[in-house]
C-alpha cells in the first residue's frame, strides 16, 4: 500500500494520547522510582552498578527487539500505508544504534560490580568470564554482531546492496543470541514482566518472519 499519511486530526489525537499515557506513567511511577534509587544509594551503594547494568540491559534489549520488529514490519511493507519510508528507515537505524550503545554500557557497568568482578577481558573475550561463561559469551557475540550490523548499514553505499543484505540476515542470529543471553544470564528472567518481554518480542519477530516467508513464496510484495 502507498504512503498516504494520516489526517491531521488523527495525528493530533495520537500525539495527545501518547503524551497522556507517558504523563500518567511518569506521574504514577517517577517519584517512587527516584525514592527507591536514593534509598538504595543509602543502604547498599555497592549494588548501584549491578542495578543500573540490569536497567540498561533491558533498555538495550527493548531497543534492539523493537528495531528488529520494525525492520521486519518495513520489509513486509506493513507500515507503508501510514509512514514514509525514509522516516521508518531512520527510526530503525537509530533504535539499533541506541541498543548498541546501551548494550555496551550494560557490559561496562558490570566491571564496577564487586560480586562478579568483571574485567575488560571478561566483557570483550567470549568464554573468558568466570560468571556464567556460556551465557555471557552469547551476549558478547550478540554485541559484536550488532556493531557489525550498525556499521555495515552506515556503509551500505560503499559495500553495495547485495553484501549489505547478506550481512543483514545476521540480525536474526543476533536477536536469537540476545534473547538466549538475557534468559540464561539474567537475574530477572523468572519474573513475569521479563518473561512477557521475551515472549512478546519472540512472538512478534516470528509473526513478521512468517509473513515475510509467505510473501516470498507467493510472490507478493515484489518490488
Ligand atoms: C547488546 C548487547 C546486550 C544486551 C541487549 C544484553 C541484554 C541483557 C539482558 C536483557 C540481561 C538480563 C538482565 C536481568 O535479567 O536482570 C542481561 C544480563 C547479563 N548480561 Fe547482557 N546484554 C548484552 C551484552 C552483554 C555483554 C557484552 C556482556 C559481557 C559482559 C553481558 C553480560 C551480562 C551479564 C553478566 C548478565 C547478568 C546480570 C544479572 O542479571 O545479574 N551482556 N543482558
């Protein structure tokens, strides 16, 4: 379907709803979250690096999962009827970039945690960590793959579409490694909200992937 754009009234309504929901969420949770951080800094300051590493881990996972889902929604042309392609391309790239930055921050913060005692070697070299070496290695491989995907997307013009596309298929491996890493290494994997996040992300990716495969088989969505 071709881009037609949403009517201005609908756009205004969507933005108002968006800011309304964000406002309510902040109003409801921000004071409690700030109080909890100050309390933690008071009673157990040594836990701050570990807590912030876990927060950045989930933000990174959210950004990279959203980027993958968004990418598939683009290739299946699901978004074309209400978003212009250049806008969606840019958002897809930005989400990956921020996911990469947050993922690196998550790993670096672990070096300040006294309990697992990570060094540069344990965050950079797969299987070198003494803490859950396999699960941590999956995170390291995923981080390197994400860096490769971000860099080759920036250099798409120089490396050519064919090579870029072949490399871009590695995004599926990166997402699989990230999900396995979060589930196997994480403290929060057993909580209902973390499970909902992992299951939701995997389900959406599987859904769009199936749509893409069907489109390929039936010849729909040809350029
Ligand atoms: C883009 C890259 C990465 C993403 C998106 C990511 C994401 C995650 C997520 C979602 C968790 C679960 C957190 C929890 O349940 O509390 C986690 C845990 C963990 N990650 Fe990563 N990770 C990435 C890269 C790395 C790297 C490179 C390392 C190398 C040190 C690493 C080490 C760990 C460790 C040790 C844990 C367990 C922390 C804990 O919960 O105690 N991650 N990661």
